């Protein structure tokens, strides 16, 4: 599958989930990805297993890590994650800082009347540790559809952060996904990203393709459309996988008219199945 992705022109790979660190061979997967000539290898994790795996993953060639953390309050974190333990996650993040990944980013989904009171503390906490904070609007995908009335828009987030950030239009970084960034007022080396999956969708220009764990090629996060390349990959036909990727790409919705997670189809998508 990976050889087919590379043959099709893929240069950057991100491992997501579910939770990718639950895979028993995750370190070996990263090691292999480092042998095929990719420009970038990144991973998104909830950090629950990062305390033990940060060093092996860094040694295997992992360069960048996105850390999913919605709250610094233990009780709120437990409630939002349905039983998660904040202390272990923080130890995992400390381990990631210690091993020196090229880049660490924090992803926090902001929920009205829940963790929206923590925006400044999340940003300052991240900055103090050399982590780039990114604040995400609730997206009505799968379980998120149950929270569609609790969206905090990026505009509202910016207003709450007040004088922490310089004014102006938030800017995307080249080849780095949909986040738009504003620079810290007190230190131009620090910034905050905003991911506006609901108030200002970023379907137009999207160049991402997801490969699910069952071998399904998924051209869009907000639909269940796709085609399977599992059997082709098992046969060892990298060229066939590349051809399947080209076919999957033609299924990508027209970003001029399709608006991602604001479409009704998004509620039927499992984020755990497709990857974030």
C-alpha cells in the first residue's frame, strides 16, 4: 500500500486513528515509512501511550507529532474523554518534549459551555513548552454531530484570546493542512492555529487522501465514499494501488459546492474508521 502511495506521488504521510499508538507494530511501521523516500512522517495521538513510545518513535524516524488535548483540568478531561486520565497524558507529552521531535502541535476541540473557558490557559501552557496550539471548531462528523449546537467559531475564539495575538488575517502554512495561524503579540516565534471545519470550510483546494485500516481509500473526511485497494495491496501490485488512488481521487467532492462536515452525509461517518 505504501509503495503504491509513493508511486502515486504521495510525499507526506500522517498516521492517525482511532489511536495509532495502540497498534502493536507502530514503531516498525514508522521505521518502514522512513525507508521509502517520503518528505515527512507525522502522527496524531492522544498521548496516552506516548510516555513509553516517544523515544522509540523518534529513533524510528518520526518527525512531527500532533497531540490531542482538550483540557488541562483533570475532571473536565475525564468527562470529555469518557474516562481518560490527564496525568498519564501529561507524562506522555513531557516525554515527547524530552526526545526532541522536530515539531509538536496541540489540537484542542473547543466545545461551548465545556472547555471554552480554557482557551488562554491552553495557549499559554503550550507556548511555555514549545508546542504550537491549534484550536478546532466542533465538526458535525459522526459523534460530533451531537454537538453541532455547541460550536465555538474561530472568530469567537480570537475574541476571547484578545491581546495575546496580533490582529490581521490568519494565514495557512504551505503544505501543512487546513489550519490558519495568527502570531503572538509578544513573541513573533509563537503562534496559534485555528481549524474552521464548520464556520469556514476548507474543502476547496484539499489535497488529502485517507487510507483506512481496512484498505479503503477515502478521498474525503466527511463522506463514506471510497474504494478498496486492500486486495490489490495484498497481491503486491504497487502499480495497481497507484491506479486505484487515481480512481479514488476522481471521487473527491467539488470543493466549490461541497462543504465538508456541514453536509448531512458527515453525521454518518465514523472518525475512528476514517482517521482524523
